[in-house]
């Protein structure tokens, strides 16, 4: 993982344009899209706060895990101008996801059910 991050950082800090035998320019408009699948999780201890401060021991069991998954997608559009070995540009992008999960936690002492969405 550290090697991949180091390689990505080195690539981002590179200021020269690599060319083949034929000329190439980075100047121009570009449009792109991206998509994928996301997962996430939470492990922890639940507390209940009725507004006067957290109350310990309300939920049973105290340790819980929540996992979520869903799609993600988005797009980008930008314009670059190359001047020698430097490329300057502007980009607008957006991304969306439906990453979600739902869990119901039942309290001790009959205080009710609480939903985490």
C-alpha cells in the first residue's frame, strides 16, 4: 500500500510530459465518467443521549457492527492548456453514491427501538 501511494505521489509531482516519437499536446477539452462499488463499516459501542448527556448501558449488546455497501458514480469535465512542459487546467466534477444500510437497536429497560440508517 505504501509503495502504491509513493508511486501515485511521484506521478502527481512529475512536471514533464512524456512524449513518443510523434508530437502530443495536452491542450483541449475532456469529458470523463467513473463508477464503482463502495463498502464501509463501523464497530463501536452505542450510547443513548436524551439531551441531558449520554446514558451508559441503554443498548444490549453494547458492542455493535454496521456494514454498508452500494454503487457510486460520477463525471468530470475540464479544459487544459499546455505551455512547454507545464499543463494548466480547470475541472468540474461530481460524484454520487447510494451507500446505505439500516440497523435496528433494541434498548434495555423498555426505552424503545432506535433505527440507525
